[in-house]
C-alpha cells in the first residue's frame, strides 16, 4: 500500500507544468472580471461621449461637481448668464471699434477743414514750406499713427480678444460635456444675448471667436 501511494503521489515535470497551467486558467477569470468591472465603473463615472440627461456632472473644474437637481439647475443658470455676457463682450468690442473709427474719421475731417481754411486765408509763396504740407507728412503724425501697435486702444482690444477667446472655449468645453441641460443653457444664453445686443446689427461672426 505504501509503495502504491508513493507512485500515485509522484509528480513529473510534465504534470507540474499541466497543473500550473490549469491553476493559471482558474485564477485568470476573476482578474478579468475585476478588470472589466473596473472599466465599467470608470466609464460610468467618466464623461459620457453622447447626449444624456443627468444630474451628476463635472463641469470644467474638479470642484464644480453636481450631484443633485438643485446643483445642476444652478450650474445651468450660471452657464446661461456667462453665454449672455459673452455676446455682450462681442457687442462691446464692436462698439469700441466703431467709436474709435468715428473719432479718427472726425479728427481727419477736422484736419482737412483746417487745411482748406488755411489755404483760403494765406497764400503760399514759391519756395516756401507750406504748413499744410508739413501737416500731411509722416513726420507730423503721432507715434500711435506711425506705430499702431503702441496705441492704447489696440492693447485694450488685444486684452478683450484674449478674454473673448477664453470664454468661448470654456463654453465650448461645457457643451462638450454632452449634458442636454448644459448644452441648452449655452445655446439659449447665446441666443438671448444676440437678440438683446445685436438688434440693430445683423452681422455674423464665428461663435468661437
């Protein structure tokens, strides 16, 4: 009996390899199940790449997280207001541009009028240097006319352009959450802002610009 028992318990390298292989197959399904479960949890907790209606959402920043109806409603109101202010910013930039254009054109008109009066009141002798001619030379221009990059209005418009681009891309990222409520807030806010501020100007511009 002892000899037979020892023969049964004797293992060869082949039997050991087979046993390890079977053990590997027995252990692998739980790991695969765990990995699939973790991937499902990650997909459910991550950003859904399709339009959905949910109260649980992370908006732009980690701390801006909603997990209730009241929180998502408050977030939609905030996005709605930002979209209106974005249209107001575009209107303000257009208003500044037109005001600056009217100011410059008015100044040019006044300079032309003064030149005409000067020509009528004072004759120009041959060989003399006309004051109006000097006024038309580049040497008499202001530094901002010769170097428009140094104009304070250009610096201000550059800052406003950077702010406009930042807000537009943030609104785009909010829309890319694919949350239906947030998407509606962006669209309705932009529509109401355009309706209010561009009533006398039906100009068209890129939304993300």
